[in-house]
């Protein structure tokens, strides 16, 4: 065999090896990012579920179903839906729905606003409990999920808005807020 031909074949094998390594390594990083996002959505859904447990709701005291509504695009829907299939709130079933805007808030017990949703305003007469995702705006959020300086997920409570809307936040939940 010609020396140039052997060198060409060897270089092609090296390039193919590098390409395969890049594809495999890139795919594993993509999977890690997807796993991280899924675990963050699961954690956020657990926070939301616990907010329902540790806030006294004036609105659904006699309803058979607790309705959580989502505004904005995001993958948290499936995590909340999985939780709703296995958990209850004060012996009530949990229903997850998507809504287009806060104008539909009166049919919901809790509204979750995704962090990618901007410019949302609370309509007059909407006393629904609203949880935002790293998107705190005065007068909208009762609770805002956010990350602290260490990257740990937590939340802040707008106690004044909660009281104005008739919600009683437990002292245990208040003590866990940032």
C-alpha cells in the first residue's frame, strides 16, 4: 500500500473517532441538562404542592377539587400532573390546567406563572393565590420561587398581598422563606 493512502486512512479514523466522541459527549451533556431541568421542575412542583398545604385558603374550603392553573410555556405541567395523580390537599383531589392569561384566574385556586412569562398583570378582582417563578413583581406574586446566591431554590412571600387577599400563611412556611 502506498504511504499516503495509509496516512489518509489513519487520519480518517482519528477524525471519525473525534466526531463520535463529540456526538456521545455532547449527547450526554444534553441529557444531563434535561435531567437537571426535570429535577428542578419536580422540586418546584413539590414547593407548589406544599404551599397549598401551608396556606389557609378562604376560597376552596368547601370545594371537592383544588385547581392549579399554569400560565406560560414550561415543562412543569407534567411534574405537577404526576403529583396530582398521587397526592391530595386536605382530602381534596388536585386538578392541573393551563390558562392563557390571568384574566381566567378566578376559576383557579392557585396560579403558577412560568419565569419566561413577562408583563403579566393581576386583573382587578383577582384574589387568586399566585406563585411566580423567579419573576417577582409587586402586586402580582403572593409567593415567588427564586434561587439564592448559593444556587439553592427557595421562595419569598409577599405577606401584605396574602393578607389583602384573605390568605393566612403558616408561621412554619414563613420561617422557611428567604
